[in-house]
C-alpha cells in the first residue's frame, strides 16, 4: 500500500507546502517515509469551501444514504487489512493486538451510528398540530426536528489512531447527521491517517456523494489548527488532546465574529476513592486492578486513574506498598511519540515532596491531601503510566477533598456494602455527580463503552462543553440544531415531520411520545 | 402594595449601594418611586454563594417538589393582582390588555414546565444493562440521565416584563430542572421585578426550599451584569436583549478560567419573502398582516419582521404603496423606555438612500437588494415599528438574497400553491432552514407559541447558541448535563434509573424507548 505524503482535499491528493515533516517510528525514533506537508491557508480554504458546497447536498440526504456511507467506510477500513495495522503500529508504538481491537471498535462504532442514522428517531421530531379553534388565538401547526449544521473540523487524537482519529467518533457523529468533515490529521500518525482517508474517500465516491464531504489535511503547527477553527465556513469543532491545545481552539472559536461550538475533551485526573471496608476486604485486588488501569496503553488514556484517594490507616499504607510493588514490576512500554514521552519524564521529575512508591517505567507516589491541594504541579494531569495516592486524614476528608476537585471525565468509588450505606458515601457520590461525567462503582474508569448510555465528557477542564458526550450514540447531538416548520403543507414537510410518519419514528405529538400518524387537523 | 427599593438576596431585602436609579413612567417620562440600588460586588457574591448552597438541596429534589414550586410561583403571581399590572404598565407603557395576556402566558408557562417536571422524562434516562458474558470483555451496567448544573444567572428582558423577566421562561427552565436562579432585574422595570421577586420568594418559602434558590439584584451598569457572569459560582446565563450586550456577556463567559454557556437571544431581521403568486392573489391581505405584525407591541418583539423581500414588478410596487398607506395610518405608541425610543429615532434617521413609504410613527421604506447588501446600517435590526422592503430583480434573486443573510430567529415565506411548487421556492426554503430557527409559511413570525415543538433560537447573531431554544418545553435542556452511573446497585441509583422504573418514565433501554422495568441482569 503506497503512501503519497499529500493532503486529501475533496478527493484530490494535493500539497503546496514548502515545509514538511515525517511520522516517526515510535519504537526506534527514526523517521518514516514519506514526508507530510503543512497545510497552507489556500488548502484550508479549499477544503472548507468544498465542504460547504458538499453540505448543500449532504444535508438533503436521508438516513439510508448516511447509513450506507458509514457502513461503506467501515468496510473500506477493513479492506485496508494488515497494512493499516502495521503502519499504525510503527507510528504509535501501540501493540498490534490493541490496534486490531481498536480497528474493531472503530468499525463497530461506524456501524452502530449507521443504525442510529437508519432508525432516524435521533432527529427528536416534535409535532404540535394546529388548533384553529383555540381561544383567544388559534395555534399554528408547529413541527420541529434536528438538522445538520455544516462543515465540522475534527482533530485526530494521538492516543487512538483509529477510534478517535480520521474515521473515529467525531467523524462518524458528523457524517451520521449529514455534516461534511475536514480532518486535521494528528502529526504523530500521518500515514495511518492517509490510509484511512483513502478508505473514506472511496466510500464517499462509491456512495455518489460530493467529494467535498470529506477532506484530510496535515500539519503540526498550532497556527494550522487555529486557521481551521477560524475559517468562516467551519461550523463546529471536535478535538481530543491536551488542555493547552483544547483551550486555544476554544478561545479561537469564541472570538470569531460568529462563534462556533468546540467539543474539546482535554484533561482529567479521574479520581478513584477507596473506602475503608473495601480496602480491608479486597485491598490487594483493588491494587491489582488499579495497576492494570493506570498502566493500560502505557497510561495514555484520557480516563486513566491519575489520583487515588484513601483515609490514613495501616490498611492504606499496605495498599500503597502493594501498589508500589506491582508498579515496579511493570515493564517499560513504548509511548505514542517523543513529545508525550518527554512531557511524562519532565512532569514526573518535577514532582516535589512526594513519597515515591515506584520510580520505574510505571510510576506511583503518595502525598497528603493538604500537600496535593497546595501544589498545582500535583493537580495537573500527567499523561502516561503514573498515579498519585492522596491520603486524607479521616472519612470527612473524602468529601472535602471531592469538593475541592475540578471537573472530571470520571470518578470512581470502591466500597463494600457497609461503606456504601454511610451518609458520608452518599455525600461523596452526590458531590462526584456534580464534578464528573461518569461515576464508576467498584470498577475502573478505563474502558469506555460505545453505547447509548455512555457519557464521556464532564465539567471543565475535562471538556469545554459538559452538556455533550464524545463517545456513544448521544455524541450525534453535538453537530445538529433544531428547526421548526410552522404551517407547512404536508408535501413540503421533511419526511420526519409528515402526518403519516413515513419513517416510523418515535415522535413527540402534543408532548406525548408516539409512533402513530398525526390525524387530519 | 408597597415597594422597598431593595434587592432580594436569598429572601432578604438588602441594599448597600451608594448609587441608585429610578424606574421611569414610560408614558410621561417621569421617575417612579422608589429608587433602586446598583448591586455591589459583595451583594453579587452573596447571592451566588447562597445559590450555590441552595443547589446542594435543590439538586436533590424530585420532580414533584419542582412542580409544586413552579405552580406556587404562578399562584403567587396571580395573587399580586392588578397592582402588578398597574406597575408594569407604568414602567413599560405596555397596554393593560397586553400585560394581562402576558401574565396569563407567564403563569401558563410556569404550569406547563411544572407538568414537564412532574412527568419527568426530560431527564432522557438511558440504560444499557450489564452484559457479563460478552466476549472479549463484559459490558458494565451503564445508566445515564440529565442533571441540573448549578446557579443560573437570568437577565430580565425589557420587552416582556413578565414572560421574559423575573419569573419568565429562563427562570422557569432553570427551576424546573433543579437549578437556583439569580435574576438581574431589567432597569426599565425594577418595581415590576420586585413584585414578582416577592411572589417567587413566598413560593420558595412555602415549599420549604432554601431561600438561596432565588435572588433578585438590581443594576443598570454593564459592569454589574459582567460581574454576575464572571462570578465563579455562576454555571450558566440566560439573556434576551441587544446584540452588543449579549455578545459582551458571551465574551465574558468565554474568557472565564472555567467557561460557561450563555444563552443570549439577541437580534434578528426575521425576513419575510413574498412570492409572485401570493402577491397577485392576496397582496393587500399580506400587507395588512405585515402591518399588524411589524407594529405589534410598537414593533418591540424579537420576531418583528424587519425586512420584506419581493421581486420587482408592478404588483410589488402596489404592495409597497399599500403597506406605506397602512403604516401611515398607525397611531403613535408608547415605547418601552427612552433608550429604545432614542435608538429607534436615531436608527431610522440614519438610513440613507431609501425610498420612504411611511415616515409616521410606524415607518416603512424600500431599497434594492444590491443597496441593502452594501450598507451595514440597513442590515442592522431596528427595534421598533419599522420594516424595510427589499426588492430583488428576479426570482433567482430571492435565493441569492437568502444566501447572503445572517442567522435569524425566524424566516417567513408567503406563497400560493403554484409558487410553492417551483424549484426556486424549494431552494429558498432549504436555504432559510439553514439560516433560521423557525420557518413560517403564509403567516407572520410574531406570536411565539410556548409548546413542545417551538424553536425560538437560530444561528448567530440571532442567538449565541443555535442548538437550544429559549421558548417552549425544550428550553429546559439549556440548564442540564448528562451523568452516567456505572455498576451502581439499584439502591444507590437515582429513581429515574432504577430497574423498576418507579417514576414511569419513557427510557431508552439498550437503545430502544420503553416504559417497562429493566429485568434482573
């Protein structure tokens, strides 16, 4: 499978750039061919204008057309076969088994979103039929549904080169709802990105959709990403990455003449609270699960448990010792790219006044809650295989610590039945519900299910928009907006809003959910 | 009914201000007693800290408690009786009949939202039961629902002193979903605001809820509004008013260390397109309807039709002449306050190179589309009884004009059956669907129904967040966020997510809507 080292702009392989960069073999740190170009302003403009033109066609497609596209993309990705996995393995250092699983997840996600597009009820159709006899004024006929918004810019994430990248959840969400997509490839896996972009292009062409439905641009300069966000045709942004980058994109979007939404999933400590009963009855098992969770994927998950909170006690000391022992036995892993490896080394080296439990490739340390709360360096997410135990003096300290926490993607509590019955735990769970998007009981936060009930997104700074999720079928809600049609004749209404309910949707008629047709009125 | 001229901070009548201002009788332009204080930083801080404390209690209330509160507020407002209407009439100049209707709408809205809170399905409960046998990995039990977010700051609007003010749609939306509210009273109707705040306080007390559930602060300085938006405890903002003020609040929210959502409904031209067939068959009737719509409430509605677009023809000339004739016969009305009256006079006086159709109290003019598109002064919303006819050279000009439009709350098309069958109209409707939140066929945009299918909100600059509505039951979605509970035992789950479905909600179980209980798993 040959790589061109070019952008894909509305189906065309192009590049005008003077500056180029290479993907790097994560294991050997040697450059991989070919070199990839930094997108120019003209190329960004071209991709977004093509996307805007494609939107006129794409917005008018029905659920079946979008389903066909998503399923075709999944098939084309599978057809890429081992070449895709080999390139992704070289560029990211992720093991082939993990990448095989991630490819399965990516294709399953495309097919799940295809099902949701086909079923169609996501449009949230609402119908208030006319009440011509109402006094003092008649009510008009009002029918409301969700519609696509326009070109979506997606930033590929480094840590999921398939599932959160070119044809990942953001792209699938945008296409499922009728929006064209311009992807900014993550510069750490440009070759993987090109292969997947080719697959998407083939699917778009096979479906007879405009080529501008999808473009892929390369670049590693912050200005390239900012220019994509600032382009007048850009209508929304999906991003997964660091807080600094996410906030910069958010700020750029908010200061546009016409602000646009940015769904940035950024940084999270994913606190784990270990209650006394659980500590006593199954401390070693929790330590083992925690070790697996914080070192999974070399600690490069946004849901990695970054802090573990417990009450000072001999059992807590034993837990810390056991975790340190387990961590010291973890072998070194290959990190995604040199930038992450360097940032990890620097951040762990910067920690002051901590009790080190393991300083091996997988690192763990312990501090008091008081120390934690006074030192900003301890409160930062450290991306990689590190976790920090935080000791609170007593059970009340658990809730006061929870109260001091910033917004989180997840929060976890380990507790035995007796632990869970106490008012303190009930307070703790309530507080965590205000600070996190997902609360895990007696489990670990890594492993994010792609399903209707998943919530992957929490209060700032874990994301820029806590009202939405970037994983699961509810992720579709990010790239749509409601439109109400007043007094339209049935022939001019979108099918989702027609009297006969030709799509068989679940609709809200006079405020009550039903799949029934609307009677003449 | 005596007025104190004080803030209401968590049930306490207080004011420390050195600076005070008066409400002004809109008809006579004389000051009304008492004077009202400009909120100090300490008062703002106090109201928001009380709100944050109240949130801990309020978030835990069930739907019935919120229903009871909203219904009590409606009752207390009704008990205020004619004194409320008299004060609102004095402060706003709005006729008593209109205010009586608006009070009815306000109370009906509170009761409708109370019903939605009681029914409870707005929490969008989603349940993916555990799949312990799934390969390669078991699926955990995932249950997701919407929860309140925290203190909401609501800015009262001048043009609906009841329905979009202290106990209007924003406050009702926030309370229905369990969020405390801090209202910044509109300085043009401080007395009306105080009366309604007293009613809300009585309802809060009668329901045994914390006094911090609701506060009312006065002020007319921009810095007061900005300080409310910037306060760390503020979690969201609802606003209806000018573009300049709305954008300033949006910018303040976006540049906070922790950005928060701002739902600002700002400015809209609400274009009306009159197609040839309709012009010929019922031009005079459309002119009459248009005159009523653009002069309703002295033109002070956010859905006032500000531009009317037609194709050059003798029928269009006759329509313009007829509209001018009707407009010239409209008597002068009392505007809401001197600021609006002055801005209206200045904006209409500033218009250059227009053909005046009426320069009476109700003003109408005509320009070509080319002239309109080159002059920013013509493209601005002019709040008050003014509308601008825009002539396009031919049918294709209708769509190219629509394409050039900014985001709008509404767009309207008048067309006879033959008009509506043409490809041009179909293009026009499609384009308007991309530019407006509500598309009206053969009607007028004023008159915004409070119902499940209403969409009051369109692309920027008509609002800052086109994904939401500020009118109708969907308005509740603004002040909530999803939280997912993983592997919780039934006893610790919120009732909405418990197996037995004790609240009888419509829930998504494994992606399919049902009111059935979830079987043991």
